[in-house]
C-alpha cells in the first residue's frame, strides 16, 4: 500500500458512510484533494461538501474525466456497502486503480499513532466517543475516528491540538467483514460478543473467534480490557483485565443511582474508589460504557479531576439515546439500535426512567438476514413497548430473502397494540396518537422521519 505522503487525491466510494466520512475528513485536513460518490444526499454529505469535499450522487464513470484522477497518486477507498455491480467500481478496477477497503486505510493510518481500539457488538460507538472526550478534555489529548457524530464536537473526526505529543488515537474497531483485524492497537476494549453479522460469519462461534483474533493482535506489552463474563476470556492467550458491574472485575461500578435521566455511580479502579461520578447521558447501559472508557482513560494517565469533569460534560452521540424533544408533556428519544440486545437495553432504560408513561416505539428492521437470524429475540425485545409501529425491512446491501418480512416479525410480537406501516403512514399515526413518550429505533433510513415527527408532535402539544 502506498504511503499517505504520496497521495495527492483520494476517491471514496460510499463517502457518506459514518466510517468513510471520518477518513475523508482526515485526508481533507491533510490537504489531499478528496472526491466521493454516494447514493443519496444526506445532512452528513451536505456538511462534507461545505467542508470542501467534492461529492456526486450518480453512478457514472464518465464523471471521472473532470476529476483528473491519476492512479499513481490517487487512493481509492471502498465501503463494503457498495454493490458489486457498481459501474464506477468496475471502471476503477478495469483502469487498474489500487482500491482499498476502509478498514485497510484505517489500519494504515493507525500505525502513526498509539492506537486504542474499541470493539464489540454493542456499545463501541458510545464508548469510543466518550473515551475520546475524556482524553480530549485532559492533559493527554487525542485524535479519534468515530462511528457516530459526537454531540460535544459535532463531528466524527477529532483532531489533536498541535502541541500534542502523546500521539493517542481512538478508533472504533468494527467487526463487520472482520474489518478490525487490520488493527494492531496498543490498547483495546471488547464490550460484547453477542452474535451478529451471521451473513458474514455463518456461526456465532466463528464470530467470537474473530474477537479472540482481534484481542490477540493487541501489542504484547499493551492493555486489553474485556467486559466481565464474556465467554471469549477462556480462549485468550494473552493478559487482560475485566470491567463491568461485578465486584469480581478489575474495574467496576457500584452504588449506581438513576434518577430520571441523571446517572451517578462510584468507580472501583483496581481497588481505588472514585465516589459520586456523574455521567452526562442517561441509561444503565451507558454507565457500563463509561466504566470501560474510564478504565482506559485512567490507564492512560487521566487524573481524578479530569475524569470527573469530562464524564459529567459528555453530551453523547447523535442517534444514541438522543433526546429530540424533552418536555413535561412529550418526550421523543431517537436511537440507532438495530440488534435485539441493543433494543432490549434502551427500552428497559426508558421504562425505568419514565414508568408513568405509555411507551410508543417505532422500529425499522435492518437487513433481511439479521431479521431472519434473530426473529424471536427481536420479537421479545420489541414486546417491551406499549404500542409498536413497525416499518418494512431496510435491505442495505442485501436482496430480499423469501419468507422474511416485517409482517412475520409483527406476528411474533406479543403485545396487543402493534401496526405495520409505511414511513409516511408512521408519521401521520404518531402525530395522531400524540404519545407522551415516543422512541424511534433503527439503523436504516428511519432517521429521515425525525424532523417531520418532531414538527408534528410539537405542533400538537
């Protein structure tokens, strides 16, 4: 692979992806000319254009003539979401451009830093974003490539101050397509290994084996934290520490207090207690994420005062337990949850926080294969709602699978009040019902409904 110093232009196929856009922004920061394709405009692509990145939304190789791409000095970066029949991809292959997966480029970039990789089926985006905030607000500083938009920094790329000499880099280590095996971090966290991406891995055992391989790639003298109780710890052939809520963990939370959307807890870090820490975002699952982030931050050298201040000032990640409306008579929460365990975690937290409210939930399943593989688990998690609005499956990179549908999932949900709706009908139904507590879930394009639902609910109160 060519070195970054040799690159004059970079072309991103699927530039609007959250991981792709962070790297595109970094290249743009380095002064490399950045171009890209994506299927549709989004708020993120609009922002990239404002930052000086050239983006088009038509799969048309003829457009390359105006870009003056030269293979020797152009890096082409590909997201796995691009379909194999994509015409621009085909043209770039035929014209002998070197094409790299996003994960390969991230692996190359990470070699220039002391890298901290956050991996796991759930929690990695919030944990990595919180860890970046902890380091950024301390004397250590850091860079970060994130899998979500930090509310504190309004970006998925965090850059260090010029005076920074530590060279710390926080990255979200993605298990999809075994992408995280391009990383060899100095420090790492594994938050969870619940089965997912079985269309890629086939079996849960193969999925867990990839996490074992990732753990064993952490530098021999580096630091690995694994959530207490994960099965993979028995197979690790390297030293590691554990974190969680169990007092048997090396780092654990105790005296957890949840008062509405206010979280506080004590932290036991290898026997040293930090009392009355406050976390700026709600949810019991986010306290668990905070334990992991705090463990790494303290291991890096954060002081207690720095930790205490940064935990309290953390504002979260866009589309991760994000309040769209927070008023006495209406609460609207949006979350990216698309796995049964994630749905269970957020709905349980919301019910605990707002027990007096009827919880209306809208969910868009993501991928036919995931819906098929976890149908009973999805049905059980979604049955925590008082009223469920279900959308059709968002296919992403997949073609439909015969016999797999949202109707089948709806039939398996055990609550009485449930509906299968189009996106347009969902907006109308939610505004008509005017729930005092509404939760929007999904990783597809359901986020395009946030604004119309927000406007409708605010107009009706």
